[in-house]
């Protein structure tokens, strides 16, 4: 940039203004980049993702023909209970694995 030729106090003020402008320009660039990242188009699969509900799918596949409301509710409750049992089993298995890892680490520390 061109240098200001004049009084020293005026040169200092001009330098401060130049620094402010540079800082503002950097902030604008950061904002632009952030907006670009937010609006960035992902893969088409991510844009139109579907929600998969296993309980609903299982209910649809097990229901054939006309069913009374009571039968439908009973099937739904049964499927939900089965799903909860499976989730509880998975959670228990993960907890056991974590416990085994912790015990293995403790045993390894004790050996040292």
C-alpha cells in the first residue's frame, strides 16, 4: 500500500485505520467461509435421508389383511417389548465387554 506522508500523529492514525480495515476484512472472510461450509451441498444421499423405524417395519410385515384395533395394539405392544428386550441385551453385552476391558487393564497394571 501507499505510505502516508504527513505529520507523525496523522501517520499513526492512518496505520490504526489500516489495521482496523485488515481485521474487518479477515472477519468478513471467516464469515464467508463459515456460510459456505453451512450451505455446502453434501451428497444427495445425505440430503434426502429417510428415517427407518424397525418396529414399524416389523409391524407392517407381520400384519396381513384386515385386523381389529385390539389385535393391532396387541401386536404393536408385543413387537415393542421384543425390541426393548433386544436393546437391553445389547446394552448388557456392551456393559460386560466394558467390564472385561476394565478388569484386563487392572490386571495389566497389577503385573507392572
